[in-house]
C-alpha cells in the first residue's frame, strides 16, 4: 500500500514538473498486465486519481500548459474524466485551460468534445466568461467557433461575458461577442443592468460606441434602481463618457431614478474638480435639469440654451467664411500668376519684334533698288540719293531703326518685379513700337514710288490707298481699346466697389458675395486687355 502511495506521489510530481519521460515510465509500470499489455482500466483509474487539492493529472497539465503531456494523458481519458472538477477552484481541465488562455489545449479538447463550452462552475461561470474576463481573445474566438450559443450563458448574478468585457474595456472581446450575437446587449443582470450600464463604469468610449452601434435602443434602459447609463457615468465621474452619451439625440437627459434624482442632481454631489465641472457643463448644454425642475419651464435655462445655439451657429458660420476666403484668395493668386505670365509673354514678344524691326531697317539702307556707284569720286553713293522719295525713306527708316533699338535697350535693361510696373513698361514700349511700325510703313511706301517708276506710279498710289487705311484702322481700334481700358469711356461703367461702413468691423457676407460677383461680371466683359 505504501509503495502504491509513493507511486502516486511520483505520478503527480512528474505531472507538476512536466517530466513527460518519467510520467510515461510510471504509467507503463502501473498499467501493464500479466501479458505485458497496457491495461486500459488501470490507466483510466490512474487518470481519475486526485491530488490533495482535488486536481487530476489532466487538470494539472492543462493548468501548467504542459501541452505535450496533456495530449499524452488525453488518450487515457474520456469525457467523464475531463469533467472532473478541482476541489479548490471548482473548474475542470477545459475550464482552467480557457481561463489561463492555453489555446492549444483548448482547441485539442474542443476538437473532441465541443459540449465542454457549457461546463460551468458552482457560480455558473462559463469557460467563455473566464476567457473574456482575462482578455484571451483567441480562446474566446475558439469557443465561439465551437459553440456560439455559449455566449448566452449567464452567471448566477445574471451577467454575461459581455457585461464583464464591457466593464473592463476589453474592446477586442466586445467586438468578437457582438459580431456573433448583437442581441446580447439587451440582456440584464439581476440588478437590471445591461452591458451599457457596466461599460459606462469603465474608461473606454470605443466599447460604448460599439455596444450602442449594436442596439442604440438600450441608451435609456433603467436598472432596478431606475438609473440610466447617464446616471451611472455621472456618479462614476466619467466626463468623456457623459459627453459621448449626450451626443445621441435619443438620450433622455432628464430621466429620474428611484431616488428622485436626475444626472444633474448626481453631478452636484461630485467632488469639486475639473472632471466634475466638465460634466456639469456638458449636462447644462444638453438641457439637463434638476429633478425638481423637470416638467416646469425653466426660462433661464432656455435662454442659456438659445444663446449657446446662437454661439455655435455664429462660430460655424465664421469657420465657413474663413474657408471660403482662403479658397477665393487661392483663386486670386492663380489669376495674378496667369496675368503676370501674360504680361511677361508680351514683353518677350515685343523684344523679338523690336529686334526684327531694327534688323530690317538696318539692312534696308544697304540694299536699295538700283544699288550704288562703284567708281569715281561718289563711290558708294546710291543712284537714287537725289530723289525726294529717297530722303523721306532715309528719315523714316532711320526713325524706325533707332526706335526699335531704344525698345531693345529698354527691354534688356529694365527689370520690373511688380506686375503693375511691367504693365507700365509694356504700355510705353507698345507706343514706341507703333511709331516704329508707322515709320517702317512710311519708308516702304516712299521707296515704292521710286521702284515702280514714274510710268507706273499708279501702282505705288494703289499700295498707299490700300495700306494706309489698314494701318490707320488698326491703330484707331487699338486706341479705342486703350482708352476704354484706362479711362472707362465709350459706354462702359466704371468697376463697382463695395466698401464697409466706417466703424463696422464685422464681416458682411452679402457684400463679400457681391464683390466676387462684380469681379466675375467685369472679367467676363473685358475679355481683351489693352496696354
């Protein structure tokens, strides 16, 4: 008898230490019959043995997470042995593995006996509840995969796994439970509290959002003392949670509990501090009243609420105006950039044209019709130098040459950073180029009378009659555009300007909109800008 007792002691010692080799030797020596075959009944009896704490070998292996040893012992066990509960903890092997988060052992048992999900202890605590309480999310998912109905097992106090997970902010577990069965949020414990009542006692607002997303109708549910979630959150001094609850339009902020108290009455009892002040402010803005004022018109409260609404409206309007102003400012910058580029392109074009005019004028004086004297004292003199037409040609050609050179010098010397200065330069240079054009045309027409000869002077006259009106018509049209642009004459109204009244510093949205509208009308009308 003493030898068998010692053997049993060695057996439990090997399980405790995780010595699988010694354990196999003990089972082999104990379980062999006369034919040296393993006796199943002897091994089963060995598995049923309990230590001083009332723990089986399978229980100890599950609690210590000796997974290989557990799998070895499991071959000698049936469901009855697995369900043997410890005298100390009241849990069986599966329950203790789930409680400690030993996922491998949990899956091994669930693969054989899924009904273990419903094995509860004396307080009717399920393995799912124990795993959720310790935040073992993988074990929770494994149990729900095996038997989702275990989610509705309630303890003797009426609480589900969701009650506990919500109370301690186990967000991952809460999501897993709600994904499988959203309707469990409405289950009440023996105090009449839902998972929302428990969640508002904690600190995690995300848990509360998920619970209300599953079923927002529990927002105003009362416990057996008549307390809603707002009552409990206020009493626990949770300002962020109170603000979150008040953000729901269906909240009954003036619910009265069995002690004839609203959330505002409970807020008055809080210890003075920043959190208490935040709760009172949030309740006040939401229209909360003291229980004695509920059902009566509180004029001061209504006025304060109206002022608060106006303040929020004004603030949101100012924010919107500021955003609009920034967008308009960005558009104005883009338009200014485009305008600057257009002026710069005009400057570049004028420079090229001026160089071209100067080149033509320079070459024209040395490529006269009839050429020059090649011999004698007047070598190099033009054959037509004595004619009046030639003298006019020389004068006008020289004028065009020097005006063009002057424009080139101005363009490559002056650098204007400001758009207005660039426009002034272009305006002056344009007028000079007009003069150069007129001089070049005059030089061309004068030399044309020499080239065609007296017998064909009608050709030169025809060229003059055709060319002069074209040039003059073009210049007159350009003058019209210039005068209209700079002086606003010829039937155009001057741009309208809207100014604020002196002494008023407030932003006028109507005036601002009108100003933008005027700018659009003006830009649509003046599609050609003349310098």
